[in-house]
C-alpha cells in the first residue's frame, strides 16, 4: 500500500496511517508515559478509520523523512464539516526531546489552513499535561476554555482545557516568521 503524504517539512512528514501502522498507534496510545494524558481508542476503531474513505476522520503518522520511521501519531476529526472546523486529537510524540512536537504542529497547521483551507482548529488536553500545554501555547493555540470534571479516570474526575487557533491567527504568525513557509 502506497503512503499518502499530507505535507512535508525539513525533518518530518505527515502521512495517512495505513494498516501497517496499527501496532505502532496502539503501542503509542497504551504506553504508560502517554496513557495518563489521553483516553486511548481500541484497535477496531483505528481499523475502521484507516479502512474508511478518510472524508470524516483520519489517523496520521508523524514520520522522519530521512529514516521513514514513525515519530508520533494523531487523529484528525471534522474533515467533513461545512463549518470548516477541524479537531486534532491524540497528539502523541513517540520520539520525545527532539523538537518533533513543534515541527509536527507547524506542519499540521500548514496542512489545516494552507492546504485544506479550514477556518478553525481545536484540541483538548488534560489540565495537568504541562508539556502539551506549553507546546500548544508556544505554537499559537489560544486557551479557550475549561471543561471541569469531565473525564473519570481511576475514580478521579479530571478537567480538560480547550485550545483553538483561527486561520487568521495562523496567517499572522506566518507573516511574523513563526510558521513554516508552505506556500
């Protein structure tokens, strides 16, 4: 099966996941260091997403260009919305400490706004995930809200922070040199 590349950067590319990526996605979601920050999906959901036509939801692999090795994963929802609002979820960097989170987010924003022409993108994260919060805010996402005690994990209710970015905010960042040049 040929890899469908969404966008490439200097070190990374984003591509649609294939069935060959299922073990990697599941291992990443269920890894103890990631599990505390996300609610993982079961394998059968990922199989359905990968086997679908990709018009609503896609699983995306963050891949090193040079080695073609997976470096992370995320899911994109809302591709079929007339409102042009996209949701990014399960943003997980598998190769931590290399700046891949920043490059992957820049690629994701460029794909969302420059290529797909969406108006808005958003995501949520647990309110104690300091590394993710720092990444999202440094990449121009705005803290839009707090959903209090919405997840029950190990008999403890947890909060979610909502982050969003508008196309015009992305374009302003791009003009200031804070984004990748993808035009």
